[in-house]
């Protein structure tokens, strides 16, 4: 039986201001300074008995038609088999994904019974959020969680930056030419700059005491703001699962002399 069965469709218009003064290249695509973003969400749960419960939540963004098909293909790349990006098709993809998740849950727990001593809980979450849209850079955070009972929890957060002016995904080499060896040193130096606040802990975890690597690898999972660039490490990448996500900043002043000229001009640093 279903414990709850409901769909929540949210259409929220977000007006994100982007400024492109000083950009003169003729091969760039022109975008409005205001980017309109909607979202559609689906939430549902399935309860087989008191000990078998599955929960599903998906909230995906919908962008206006000004963004090219090639860029939208990149933005929605994490969602397999999603090829059309209007509200109807995204909602259909979410419901198909939900049905598949629940069916997998029922298939893998069909031998369980109400007498099972330990509760079995499955959870699936897909959430897209806009971090910022400024100077033609659309920064999106993708939050993905899968929990399948005793199989454990998989948590992956991806940071992506889309350069709408040049119609490409921003890579680290588009930002800075700093050698990886030097960047790794800066990552290690700054590892405790952002407090790691975990639930059920009385004080922040000191990342430098928790990491399992001697050299921090450079990741393409990053975002930036006016202060610097932030490298996002998921559980198990450089530390155990209990440490959670680790975000390490590298400030623009530390990258002086290595920053790409076009990038520097666009974000005015």
C-alpha cells in the first residue's frame, strides 16, 4: 500500500541577473541579462509494510527557450534518456524514474516480511539548484542521493559551470594555468579554511585530521564567486564517508599571474 501518494509540481520563476558589459567578442551568443528559470518537483513514497519504506524526491530545473539545445544537452547530461527539456517531458522523465525506483525496491525486498527485525528504508533524490548566473556563467549544483537499505548510501554532489557566451562547459584550464602540483599545495594549505559542520557532532571536524591522502588531487568539481574558486570533494574522494563533503577554497589573490585574461575581465577581478 502507499503510505502517501502525491505529486508536487512547482513552477517557480527565478529571475537571475547577469551582466555582460565589456564583452565584445563577435563569436559569442547573446543572452538576456535576466535568465528565467522554472522548476518541477515530484515527491512520493511507498510503504509495503511497517518495516519496508521507499521515498522518492526529484526537483529539476526548466530553463527558458533562449538557451541553445547544445547547452541544454550538457546541462541535463546527468539524467539519462532525457532529451527534451520542457516541463511536460521533464515531468514524464521524473515519473518514469520514480516508477523504476519503486519497482526495483519491490523486486529486491519481496522476500522481506513485516517480521523483519530491522527497518529497510530506500531513498532516491535528484535536485538541481542554480548557484548563480552572472557575466554569462550559469553555475548549477546537482545533488544526488541513493540509499538502498543495507547496501548503504551513495551521495554525490556535482558542481557544473556553463559558459553561455561561448556555449561550453567551463573547465579549470579556462580559469587558470596554474600547474596541478602547485594547486594541490594550495588545496592542502587551505583545507581547513571552511568549517566542516556535521550533524551529531559537538564541534567542527578538522579536515586536515580526517583526510586519507597525502596529496589532494585537483578535481573539476568546482564553483566560484567574487572571492575565489571552491573545490568540492564528495565522501570517499579524500576522506571517509563520515567526514562528509569537503569544500576547499583557493582565493583569486593566490592565483594571480595564472588567471585567464578573458575570464578575469568577465568577472572583474
